C-alpha cells in the first residue's frame, strides 16, 4: 500500500527580510540563524579584487566590471550598491541552486531587492519589518551613536519613503519586542512550508 | 508625530481544521486551545429540544425544524448532520461576530464545512490534516478499539475520498508527531496575522 508521506523532499524556500535602516533586520536575521543554522545566505558578486585569503564563491564572487554589467543586464543581479568605486550585488542563481538542494535561504535585502526577488522567483516570501513608530526608529538611530543628526534625519526621511512601499510585501511584522518579532518570522517560515500550493498533488500519494 | 502602530486592533481570524476520521483533529484543536484559551469555537444550531439546564446560545442554538431549514436555505449553515432524528448545524453569523470583536475562532469542520466557510468568508484560513500514510490512519482507527472492522474499512474508504479534496485548502499539515503538528498549526495562526493584505494601508499610519 501507500508509503509514508512527508515534506522532507520539498525544495527549500527563499525568504527576504526588508525594512528601513535601524529597524533591526540584521539582529532578527542573526536570531533566526541561531534557530536554523543550516539556513543559507547570499554571497555577493563584487567588482573589487580579492584580498588576502578571500576565495571566489566563498567570500564573494569576484567579477570584472564588464562581467558585472552583463549580469545586471541579464537580470541576474537582484540589487546592487557602489562603495569606494566597486560594485556589490546579490546574484539570483546561487539562491535558486541552494533551494533546489532543499536548503532555505534567508536574505537581508533592500526593498528594491525584495521586489526583484519576488519578480524573478514568484514562490519567494517577502517580509517587511516595520518599527512601532517613527519616534522609536529615530531613537534607535540616535542610540547607535554612530551617525550625526543630519544623517539620522536623512535616514528617517528615507524610512518614510520606504515604509510606503510595504504594500508590495507578503508579510509585515512590527519589530517592537525582538523575541516576539523573531517568533513571528519563524512562524512565517514554518507556515509557508505548509501552504497547500507548495505540495500540489500530495493528496495523490495516498491512492 | 505618529503614534505607535500595532496589530492589536485587528479583527480576529477564522481557522478551520479538517481531515479524515482518526487523523487527530480533535487532539490538535484541544492542544491549540491550551495555548490560546481565548480562541472561540462554534456553538451548533440544533432541532432537538433543550435538556436539563442547557441554555440557548450557550450549549446550542435551539431552533425548530422549519427555522433550521430556513437557515440552510439562507446559506447560514456551513455544514449539518442528522443524529437520531435531529439536525445539528454550524451557523456562520456567530463566527463573524466573534471575529469582529477581535477574537480568533478555531473550528473542527468537515471538508464540505471548510469549503463553505471559505466561500462565505474569503479571509478564513483552512487547514487540512493528513495522516503520514493510510496504514498509520488504519492503525489509529483500529487502536481506538471502539469500531468494528467493517466500520474501520468504511472510514478508510471515506478517508481516501476526502484526502483527494485536500487541494481546496490553504494549508496542509501531516500529523506524524503531535507536538510538531501543533507547532505548525500555531505557526499558521501567527503567520496569517502578519499577512500584508490583512493590514492593508498600515504603511499610511507612518506619515
């Protein structure tokens, strides 16, 4: 008769976490990785040269400016940034390969990056982290003590703009209490694995 | 400036749990209710007369056969069953009222009941519980020791038919290890509350 049916063989899922600067994305992702240490992350493509013992495909994917541009044109780069004359981008294909091996991937992406991820991989899950209020965000940014007032103001202005784009996301979580936020993000990851459409045809295994 | 934004004021959600006889729905719901004792449940409408201290609207909604029929025709009854000449049905409106007061509702429904719930309330969340295999289901049914072999066979035959309808559900959970299943159902409940479409316009509260 029928064999035992499980979700074990399913592909991994891609989860992106976005939100304004200071909202706590990095900490949330760090906490989730403690719970799921096998969760994959993105290795950036960069146009800068390798330093010391840095290895291609481990620390970065090292590519020439021409190659980087080509990857951008091909839609392979989900988001990119420039820093002291070098480009850093998030490539799409390695994420797909990880999920095909059954690994989940958790990404810290800009809002544009999350939208590009969803456009390229419709099954990806996008999570937007909101602060409890703009005052709380301001206090957190000031509390860091690493940025002057003008920069804080610029970040707050950008946060306002970014928050208006939250409606493009699958999920929204207000980061008030960290443990509560982590619990919610973890719940989203568990629940998404149970969505029927990800197991289409599972019922036929019982006949 | 902006006030603190939270999900506190949101409506409750309706969750239905369905699955074949013997799959463990009752136990799962009991465990979830331990975690969320405030979670509401359905009070059935019945055509039988009240017994002893039974109160209308507390133990059952007591209605005449004519009234019950009228409720069915109006689409108010999500599912019903007959037992020793009396009808027992799940009414829709009390569920809506509970969620409007901010209470979540967790329902043990037949498959037809879950489909009717979703049709009436598109925001309801439907969960189908699968056994790890038909053998496991058979063992559980036999293990109960309350049903003869013929009844077990009929239940298994019905389970096969029912499982084929799992594709109409939002979520599917394989009930192998109870604690794992409860964790998944709880995750679904937490995650669904974070879905962006349930907080449409939340981003505007930050401007």
